[in-house]
């Protein structure tokens, strides 16, 4: 494996965008894991973050806004040998894709979900997203969220996710560690990645994140779901990054009697005559 096998292409991101670090780090992680590009599928929806599959040399699928997860699930069910990675933004994942986010956690299909969380809609020029901080006053000069901010870590934990982590695009070493652990996890794995939008979010900047984030230390037990939820709900202005929760539970494939034998659907015999027979009954 060489770095050239996972070469990147010219992007349309703004100079200084946090997405560059996510792209470069993922490139390095896939090389370290020695996953052949033809056995990796990157899936995106709509948005700046969802463009990442277009910029990295792997299989890719770009779907509708908020609809990346069902396409990724279908691909993984059809071919269990694929390393399936979903890469979308906070609006794409938690707004338009919120319902898919919840119920694909419950299915626990073996795939990785990287959410580029810049707390804003960057592609459409700066509207408040589900994770935008709530306004301090009605006269806030920045993009203002009048609603209670969505807490993806708490929601994922409450829905039963078996791997939940957060990282920061300004800390590539930490990000690589979380990415690698998530990809190696057997089951649905969420990594919410703080990713400053330098053009439209003038509050949650690189400087802001560097001043507020801190790494979760060894005193936290990642096997304790309630402790993980308590940590994710802290209201002291600090933002914990690291592994909140991790447990190994049966995946969708292991719980499904058709898929449990480990033979991918695409490798099974296909009898066209059976389908033709059913078509004839319909007509």
C-alpha cells in the first residue's frame, strides 16, 4: 500500500476549511489499515462535507440530502466485505437525515459514520444547523439558533449506539486515533468531528475549539453508557473529545438468519427464472 493509492483530487472547499484535515487524516488512516481502495466505499449526501467521497480515490456514492445512511446500509448488506464509511455534515446527518440517523443506530449495521460538525449550513451560506449554539440574546450578530441545540452524542447513546466518539479537525493525531478505532469497530460507529467553518461560523472557530476542547482521560469508563451520557451533557462550557462509549453487540448481519453465514449477497447464486416467474404472476 502506498499513499498514491489513496490520492486526493482538487477540492471546492474554502481555504482553511476544517474539511481538509478530515480528508488528509482519513487518507492516512485508510493507508495505515491497508484497506485496498476497491474494497472501500465512501458515501455522502449533500453539503460541503458530503463532497469528500468525490475527492478520495475509493468507490463512492453521493445521494440526496440526508439520505446517505440508507444507501450505505444497502451497500453493506449486499456486500459485507466492503469497508463502508459515511461522511456527511451536521445538517445532512442530524437535520434532513435525523430519522435515518436514529434508526440506523438501532439496526447496528457494521459501518462508520463521520459527521463533519461545523455547527452551521456551510453549502447554503450560513444558516443555523441543528447543532448551532443557542443565542445568548435576540441581538446576537452571528447566525442564531432559537431552538435547543441538538446533542448528537447524547442522542446516539440513548438510541443504543455501540461506538460513540468525538474529535476535532484541528488535532489530526487525535482524529486519526478516533477514525481508526471507529473503522475497526464491528457495528455502527459514530464520530462527531468538530470542524470549523472559516467562512460562515465566526463563533465556533479554531481558536474557540482549541480553548474549549479537552481530551477525555482514563478516569472515564467507556463501557458505562450512563456515565458517557452524563459526560456528554456537561454544561460547564468545556467540550470533551475522545471515546465516550464502546461495547460489542451483535451486528445486523449476525442477527439476520439470511446474512449470518457471512456469504455476501453479491456472491450468492442468482436464478433469474425465479424473478421471471413472479413477474408472470403479476401480469
